[in-house]
C-alpha cells in the first residue's frame, strides 16, 4: 500500500505532533485515512520522518513519528534557473518540471518580451502559488529539499548572480557538452517571445555563454525540461554512477 508523503512547513522531530490545518484536512477529509495509517513527512531540511496517525478528527490530526532518516541526496550540480516569466500554466509547468529535475533555485525573469506584468499584490500571490507547485512536485518526486522560488526579478538584476558556469540558450551556439563540468550552473531561458538580441548581449557581457540544445527552437516551457535533463545527464545525478 502506498504511504502518503507530505511536506510540513514547520520543523519536525520524533514524537507526537499535531499537523497544520491544511495537511490535517487533506489526510482526514480528502484521503480519509484512519487511525493507524502510515505517513511519511518532510520539512525541507533533507530529512524524512515516518510514522502513523494516532488521532483523526474533522479539524485536527495527530501523528506519531518514530523514524527519522536522510532523504534522497540532492544533485551535486547546483542549478539556478532563470525562467522568463510566462502566462499561467506555462510558468506552472516550468516550475514543476524544474523542481522534479533537481533545480536548487528558480527565479522568474522579467524581460522586454514578457507578456505578463505583475503588481506587488499579484506577485505575492503568484509567488505563493509557485512555491506550492514546487512543494507538490517534491511530494510526488521524492525530493526532501524544496527549491527556493525567488520573487520575479528584472533580467539585468538577475544577471549579477554568481555561478561557476552561466549559460543563456541561443539557437546559434555550441552545445552544452562543449563546456567543462561545473559545480554551480545558472541557466537563462527567455519568455514566450524569447530574449531580444540586446538582452542576449547583456547576458554575454555579464559572463553568460550562449548554448544550444539542438536544431529546433523550443517553447519556453519545454526548454527548461530539456536543458536541465541534459545538464543533469552531463554533470549531475542522471549519470549511471551518480
């Protein structure tokens, strides 16, 4: 029987604890788990906690945690994805898949051709939504560490970050395999309309090297899936001996 695995946004420890209201509602009212059902919880620290439900009510659930163990190790390749801000499901998809593929940090990037403009209130709501997308992806894929989702940031500000290798996708460039293995990688992917030439040049002046994924131009939500998969295969934990 599959054991329910949930993220709890508070530090966990062995013993008995009461779950937050949203988690309690999900286990008791959605999954309808009874007393004695096994659960596996994680708090983003890299640790996994196993236990069972000891009290199930309409509005509260208590769990006894009896085992703590290390979760899946994170990839040795620390990836910071700068993803061009796009509409609705495209951005959700990019964040979900980047989380599944091991990105350590994700920043939505505001550039000239972005079709989305967020005021402060909308940006806060979208940031909370994107973080929940990442949490759900971690619950599904087995990661014990939730990637950091940064607030949307202008392209020029994001380009100042530090990374051993910084790449910007471009259709006319050398493939990823031409680069030496890095420990930290910054990946810049444009929005639906792509980066304009001035923005690509701005990235190059900030130390970003052009890189291509193949002969076809990929959609903004497809590019991070392919880029991160190739990077993990070349330098990360998709390698057979990783």
